[in-house]
C-alpha cells in the first residue's frame, strides 16, 4: 500500500526507497524497465503527462518455492487507474504481480485489459 500511496502522491524518492537497485518492471506493453534509473525516468515522464491515480480493488499474497527450496513472496493486486489526458478522464484496470525480497520490491509485472463497450447476451 505504501508503494501505491507514493505513486498517488508523486513521491518518486519514496518509490525509489521501496524498490531494489536492480528492480525489473515488465510493462503491459512488453517493455522491461531495468534498474532504478529507468524506473525513475519512466515515472518522471508519465506523471505530468497523465496525472494517474490508483485505487486498490483487491490484494492476494502468495508464496512460491523456487530452486533449492528458496521462497519468493508475491503480492498480486487488482487496481483501477484514472488518468487525465487532453482534459479527458480515462479509467483502466490492471493487475500487478509484485515480488519482494525482504521489504524491497525486486520485480513487478503489469497486466491490463480493456472493458468491452457493450456486452453481448446470448
């Protein structure tokens, strides 16, 4: 929740304090942001451009065992993002899969889908 709150407050320094130096972010459009510098640059460009706001809809914690019996800890979060582009508000839904090592975020994957304008009934 601190990570989302820091995004809503545009506190890039706090965001950088929550992620590992070697953070890997896999974006919804298949880009990979590697390291704090790339992450910071992406946020510095995106925040003023679209004024995004996050609302958490649900959370699920997971533990996965990997090689050698090591555990990886994940938090899967359903969010709604509201952006303002060219004076028009747009809402999107995303799922974030976030991996933690200790208290720092090591990796994040972002998945997104669009809601259909009309639902067909059969």
